[in-house]
C-alpha cells in the first residue's frame, strides 16, 4: 500500500483539520471580519472595489511587528505598501524585480504624492548586515545577497561611529540604511522624473517598537527627530 500524497491527505478539508491554534486564529479573524468589520464599512469597500488611489508608497520591513496601517492609522486604499527584508530599495538596474516594479507602478500608474521609507528598531536584517559570518545568515544565501544593497550604510556607520556596539550600533545602521534607500530611490527614472516636476516627496522614518515613537530623518544626515516634535516645529515656523 502506497502512502497518501500531501494533496490526498488534505483533500476535502482545505487543511483545516491540520490547522494549529495560531492558524485557527487567522481563520476566526476572517470570519469576524466578514461578520462584523465588513458590514460596518461596506460602502467603503464597495468604493474601493473598482480601483485604488493611494497617496503614499510606504516601504518598510517585512518584520511582523511593523504594521504600517496601525502605525499611521490609515484606511484601506490610502497606502500602497511594499515590504521586504530590511526595507531595501536596490539602486535602479542593480536588482530589477519586485521592488523596482512597485516603485515604478506607484509613481507612474498610481501617481502617489509621497514615498516613505520606514525602518524600525531591533531590525534583524541590520543585525545580519553587521554580522556577515553569523551561521544563520550563511544558511540563507539569498538573504545575504539581498543585504548587499545596504552595505554602503554599514560602511558609513563603521567609519563615522566606531565607538558604537550592540543595540546602539544596530540602531545607527537602521537610521543610515533608511537614508541610503532614500538615495537609491532617486536613481529610479520614475522617481527622478516626478521629483524633477515637483510632484513627489521622499520621507524617511524610524519606528521604535518598544515605545511606539516614530522619528523622521533628514536624508543628508543629522539626528532623528520625533515626528510629533517635527510637526510642532514646522507649525511654529509658519
């Protein structure tokens, strides 16, 4: 007698009989969405059914602790989100693929007004970049190759902040990486064209998971400024 194939094992139950408690919670979440959330916002979803007009391309890390819509308190249809390991945007022509296509589509087809690169505290990608000989990273050659797109940020931190170690060094790299990826964005033709005509703005943020603060970064350098203080300062300047 031959052993059943995986497809035969799950045939007819859609995998539900093998669901873990965590996955069962996802299923329950979908059920609650359909029963409670969707009916309350039905008109909004009906409007979105025929198209999207997001105002911002939000580029951030794939880290499960970072939830753009929660951090910004935005509704469906407002953010066009790109998530990957280390919130990286390869310079144009370096790695043509998903991220480059997203940037181009956001600028050309969707006409977003803002592109935001958001890093976060305790970033595993930045830890890996600082420890290239880590055995775990050696088992992930694709990740290691991807992180080369942030190597220049590591070089800057090593030279400008040789005194830093541990978590402080990771945080400095998180910030420098955001600046680097903003610079990479400028190499993309769709971004360059929109910047030249003055219809697009670039922004850099860093989200602190522990205390919920978001700081804004100057692309050229300088210390991060908490977003609420930056907004208040701008208001006083007016």
